[in-house]
């Protein structure tokens, strides 16, 4: 077998390990999925009537507002998955299992690869569940099959970017509690974008931040793809942010993992 084949085999082994952990201890995954579902229920049925009336001149309240807010909440499902990655990586680092892995004849890259791929798969399942709940609540996207495929690709790319960032956070965090707290701003940053209300309705300073932060172009692109309204130039910004964050997260995680071996 070639070196690449050995690395792929070891990565598959680590992936199976992480997926088995998720099945045996599902409480973390369930709690992470519950957050975007609760947000969807809250903003649709509690605030939807008031917010929906003021967005785009709609007058039917939550019945129209869910079509606006659902793409933002779907994106929040991707950000919520970051917590699982950070906690899982940090737990392995602090409990000593990584030191055991380093004494074994396995690829050094397989540890992070297994965590990242496993977390991406879990997060995509969570996103699919949130989409299903949104459809049951009245979300009616008008996307073509190509639009759905593009939306799935964008969500996968965003999930990959956030997962690498979270893996790096898990590597540098001193304990699991710290690892669970650091990713929290990523979960709520979409609130300061266009997930809940258009940036045009915000005060000047907050509006400027909402328009130029990473999640807004991703939300606008996802909303355009799902609702069939077009994406314009937001797609370029969305892909650029996702690719950039993926590279930053990957390089940070790789550097942190190498440094941890010298401690």
C-alpha cells in the first residue's frame, strides 16, 4: 500500500471511531440540533407576526416570514455543529488518547481528518433535520434541483470551514468547558447579519457590520438559491468567505496539532 492509501485507511478508522462516539453519546448532538429548531419555532410563531409584517411589505405575518427566516436558521444549524467538534477534539487532547495515538503506527493526519469528516457528516444530518422541520412548519422554497444542489454545496462548504475552525479551537483550549464556550459567538453571529431581519432595518453602525460580516453573503446566497430569487454578487462573497475560513482553520489546526506534540 502507498503512503496515501495508509493515510486514507487510518482516516476511515478514526471516522468510524467518531461516528460510534456520536451514536453512543447522542446527548450533545441532540442538544445542538434542538437550538436551531427552537429558534425556528420562536421566530416563526412568537415573533413572526410582527417581524413578517415589516419585511418586504408582507401582511400575512408568520406565514410569509418563515420563508425569510428559514434559510438563516438553516445556516445556524451549521454553526451549532461547531460546538460538537471543539468539545470532541478537546476531550481527546486532554484525556490523553492523542498521546496514545502518537505512539502507534498510524497517520498523524488521520486524527484531525476523522474528527472533521465525522463532524461534517453529523452537521449535515442536523441541517437536513432542520430543513424537514421548516417544511413541516410551512417553509415553501421554490428552488430548482440545481438550486438545491448548489445550496447543499454551499452548506457543506460552510460546515467544512466552521469545522476546521472548531477543531483548531479544540486543540488550543485548556479544557472541555473552554472549548464549549469559545465557539458560541459563531452560533449567534448570524443574528447580527441578515438571518432574522434585513440589514437595512438596523442602525447605521450595526447595519455596516451586518453587511460586511462573513455570514450575511452566505445567508443571502442560500436564501436566493432556496427561494429562486437569484443570488447576484453575494455568491462570490459567500464562497470566498467559506474558502478563506477553511484555509485559516486548516492551517491553524495543523499548526496547533504539531505544537501539541512538543509539549
